[in-house]
């Protein structure tokens, strides 16, 4: 993720220092793995409550997006950060639907938002996940893999992308550019 942001001219720093995080112009919460382990890692680093205090635009990516929600059904039910209302649930098995979901999918039902400036319905992004947030009031874009779920969400200054922008070519670069330049405090 750092390289993708740096290609766009951003100065990035991977840190768990509370002062640096709270002083940042933008905060990205990346993640790969399971919700329970992700939350345990945030707690161990002293970041669980700190992330709730961030006043700058915050972008959660993949697991990072899922951790923005109230809860994840993963690991028998995991309380998460509670920055976006809702619960992340397993992608339901269905004939012809592989889980984990790995691959390129369309972004549909886009809502006008600075994060999505220049991205049009039907463009594709790269996903890798087994859990997803159902479509709800925070949904800015959806995608379908057996069922329709949130691909991009927003609640106040908290955004999330279920897909990997750093692996999503032009669409991902545009979303990251918009996060750096278009979204405001």
C-alpha cells in the first residue's frame, strides 16, 4: 500500500505511534487476515481506542475496511472499531461461487462521493476476501459475487474499500489519489 501511495506523491510512514497517527493528514488502515487477529493486534499496539479518536480522513482497506464496522461474524463474532454501522458477515456459499472471493469484480451502484470521483459504474477492482459488509446506508459502491455486498463505504470521515486499490490498476490508483487530494476534513 505504501508504494501505491508513494507513486502518487504521498509521503507515507508505517507507525503505531499515537502522536504521529493523530497528527497525520490522512490515515490508512490496511489489513489482511482475520478480524479477531486484526483487532488483537490493534489492541496490543494500543491503537483500538486511538483509531476512534482520529479526526483526519481515514481509509480502511480490505480487512481494514471490515474492522471499521461495529462487528464481524468472523471468529465466532468479533467486536470491531464501531466507526461504520453494521456487521460484516461470511460470503454465503452458492453454486459456482468460490469462497474466498479472489479476482476482478465490477463496481456498481456508485453514489456520488469525492472518493469515487472519476470512477464510473462497471469499472473493475481486485478483491480477495471471505467476509463482506452487506449493502447499507454507508455503501458508496457495491459488487456482486454470489450476493451483492459493499465494495466502498463511508461514514463521516471514515471510508473503506473492500478491494485492494494497490492491485486494482487505474481504478485503485484513482481511489487512492482521491483519498489524498479530494476528500476533506
